[in-house]
C-alpha cells in the first residue's frame, strides 16, 4: 500500500563529524552525534519489528478468513471485510508513525557542537 519513508541513519562506525573552521566566537568547538537524533534511530528500530509482527498476524488471519474451509456460512464475508479494514488501518497507522519519525529526523541535525553554553544560547 504505502512505501516506508526513509529511516534515520545511525552513526556509522567510521563516520566523522563535519569539519568547520570555527564557531561565531572564533573558537574551535568539538562536535558530537546528536543524542536526540540517536533517540529517533532507536525509536525506528524499536517500532518497526512490532509493526511487522502486527502486519504478519493480520495477513495470516486474512488469508485464513478468505479460505473456503474456514467459513461455511455467508456471514464469513463480514469477518473478511472486518479484517481487510483492520489491515488498511494498520497500514495507515504504520505510515503515519514511520513518517513522523522520518520527518523529525529530517528536520534535526545529526551532529551538534559541544559548548559550555546552554543550548538555547547557541
């Protein structure tokens, strides 16, 4: 139905921070991987397997419900429709959750400068 948005990229083993000549105060400040960005990477890695488990369970239930051996009565079609709707809603939910994580990661810098100044004054 929907393609997953791009996942936040975890810090590579050999990835180095960006090179900068100096800050606005003329001093060289060290960089560190943004801890808030790392939380988004971890959230993606945590939520994706859970969503896959739910999707797999609903797909299995849907295939069993569609089987002619499962239902003898016409009422079975109602259950098939219900499961189809649950699958659609889960796909929308998955898309919205993964998109929100991806959008937040896209708006956030991967590296931040470390200073002794509190963040609001950067």
